[in-house]
C-alpha cells in the first residue's frame, strides 16, 4: 500500500494558454494550449511522485474529459484509483496576457456527483492503509459539506494522519471533527476565523486557537509573495520566498503542500519539510501553466529559503 493517498472529489483538466492582450468582444488569437491533470489532490500526488514519494490518487472521472484526465495521469506515472462518474469531469482554464504578464484564472464548479459516487471515494480510502491521507480541493455539487469530515473520521480509524487543503464550510466541518494539518491561504484563514486578521500576530493567534482547541495539530499558512508560516502548539516557523520572477501562480499552493507531505512521509523534521515546501511553491511560480514544481528547481531553491523560528 502507498504511504500517501490523495483524495480529489472535484478533479479537472487544467487548460492554459496565452494571448497578447485580453480585450472584450474581439476574437483573440491564443497560443498553443497546454493541458494538465488538475484538482488539489491530483496536483499534490503529482508533486509527491516527482519528488520520489510513494503515492496513490483517488478521484472520480467521467466522460471524454475524464478519459483524458486518466491518460494524463498515466503519462505522469501516477498510480490512481478511479471512480466512474456519470457526469463529465470539469475543465478549468487560465489565460496569460503576454503584454502585461497578468494571469486570468477561470475555475468551473464541476458537475454534480451522485451519492453512490462520493461514497465510493470514501470507501476507497477506507480500504487502504497509508500513513497519510491528503484531502484537497473544492467539493462539486451533490457532495455534502461534511465530506472531508467523514474522510478525517475514516483516517483516524486507520491510524493515519489527515492533511487538508480546502476552504469554507467543508474546511470548518472537517476542523470540528479534527484534522492533523490544514493549509489555508490568508484569505481562507480570514474567512474561517470570521475576522480581518490584519497583523502577523493575529494570524498566529487564529491558528493557535484551532490548535489549542485540540481540533488541529498544525497550520501551514501560505502567504503568497510574503512567503509562508507553519504553526504548531509550541512553534511558529516563518519563511520568505526566494527572489524570483513569477511566470504563473497556478499550482504554487499545491506544490507547497505536496512537498511538505512528501518530506514528512520520508521522515524529515518539520523545519526541513517546511523549507522544502516553500522552495517547491516558489519553483512552481517559474513554470508555465499548471506545470507545478520541478524537483531540480525545488531543491536548488531550498538553499535560498531561510526559516526563522519564534
């Protein structure tokens, strides 16, 4: 059985392209499109696989786009357990404006999953015995808000660790049940706390509130161009990103999260895992489309990540 299992209830084909300038009404001539397998857990699995980890992705697929997603996963050598869905797998797309470097991201909601399909996703993780289960991404229509809470309950029965990257009600519901690690960005953290959290001390206090309640063990807070923080009951780690010129922001958070999971699964300590995560997130920024991080770039940038503890 794999050490890491990822769960992606709302996978996607991520299509990316570029155009000189985005303007209304005109017919815009785009660059050759790129298609990558997508969805939070799928991307985490891709990162773990690239870094050399033992991982399996669990996800529903349907229609022609589902078949394409399966082929793309096979092309990257990702071991996967696919649940046959009635509805077509969704597509997301991003357009880079070449003249300015601005990126426009369009995220579709996905078609509804039937109850039998989302329950089969949960049954699939219950049949495995990994060390880590990673839930990541949004929930499609038809899936209850407590889906990840149910996944956390299954993980606990298996004696594994449950890491989660989602937002809104699904995140809040899972936290109420208990999660080992959450990975919100600052906007998601503010939404979860119901407060503006204007300062760094407020970010830490909000994270510690969940930790001290016993509902969360670790908070990995991604801060975009400000870097990231990793907060536990007795430690706060802070890292600034290396100085790079971003090409695409798509997949940076998944690269950050995937590298942390990979590093912890192979026995690294929290500081080293965090450093690699920040480096991998930065490495994703210099890839086009949803290319995610390359191992060479991630390890090269690791030496440029300074982690402070307080």
